[in-house]
C-alpha cells in the first residue's frame, strides 16, 4: 500500500511537471530560446490564484483566471523584452532570464510579503478517496486527471489541427516552414503564450498542495529543466515521459534513498544522457 501511495504522489508531481515543462520544451525546440524565468511564471500563477480566490471567494475563479493573467503577462514580457534577446547568444538569454528570476522574487516579496499563502481546495475535492483500504486526497487525484487531460488536449492540438501542423513544421525545419508561408514568428508567440498559461495553470493548481512563497519557483524550475533534458527538447512525447520519469524518481528517491534523495534525479539524468545524449524523444530540428 505504501508503494501505491507513493506511486500516486509521483504521478501527481509528474502532472505538475508536465504542465510546467511542456511550454519550456516546445519553446526551446521551436526557437532555441532558453527562458529560465519560466518557473517565475509558475510562482506568479500561484500568487495570482491566491489573489483571485480571495477576491472572488472561489477556487474555480482562480483556476481559470490565473492562467489567463499569466499568459497576458508573458505576452507583455515577450513584447517588451524577450523578443529583443531571442536571437542573441544562449549566454545572453540565460543571463537576462536568470535576472528576471530575481526581479520576480523581489516583486512577489514586495507585493505579498515573505509569509506563505495557500488556496483552499474546492469543496468537491475536499475529502479523500478509499483506494485499497487507504485514504488518498481527492484533490491530488484531480491533479493527476488534470495533467492527463491537458496532455491529451495538447496531443490532439498538435497532431490534428492546422496550427499544430505549423508548430511541428517550425520545430522540424524552421527555414522550410517559413519558405512555405508559415509565419514562424506568430507561431512562436502563440506557443510562448500557451506555455506561459500552462505554467500559470500549474502554479494555481499546486497552490492547495504546496505553500506559496517567494522563491517557490526555483526547486520546480530545476526539475522542469531536467525533464526537458531527459525527455528531449521540442517534443511533446519527451515532456510526457520526462515528467513521468522525473516525478517518480524524485518521489521514490525520497522514500527509498532518503540520504541520497537530492542526487536521484541527477543520477537518472546522467543515465539517460549516457544512452541517449539528446534525450529520449528529441525533436529533429533543422534551423
């Protein structure tokens, strides 16, 4: 039974990691843009969720509004700053977006203070569910279902729609896509905003489970970056399997090898890269 509970915990973490890492992965695969501030969007999704839940006295208002607000903020950030550094060297991208992490930290601390916040889980998921004699929080099962639902929606969107075909074309061969009349810049902007919204969704969804405080973005950003490396950049399948592996490795590592829990996911990353240096399912990019 302990194994089952930890398996569910790992799947819940994997669902949150997928929501955060898929936008990071596809943006990097599409335009080779390294956005270390992606975790900051996760943090602001949680904080905006707290603010919306307090203003409307409703978890669901926060659940739907916070991702939209984060996506709008991401669009403004892209228009003001990020589009100007997109064609710069990777080191410049890293330095600028790393600086945004500290700006986001100070903004969160000035607006909301240092003390942690949380959002009450919705009444419909307030209880527990009996699973083989064990009570497991219903809200955590909702997070797993949310991750699966978003995963399915993204798969159908990428595989069955026109804009999905344009995204895949831009990832596989940007120059050829542009030659065929695809506005790669517009596609990138759409994907970037969608990724920002998903990061905000991950933040507000995590708020009833994890404390919301300045700096909460760094631990999960590191996990999301490992997901991208393990799964392979630019790949939806890579984000899916990378999130699953990292989520389970992190959860079971803390239970089975508590003394080496911090090293578990890095050992996983090293093992994968020794066999598959470009990740498990990298997109075949040609620029």
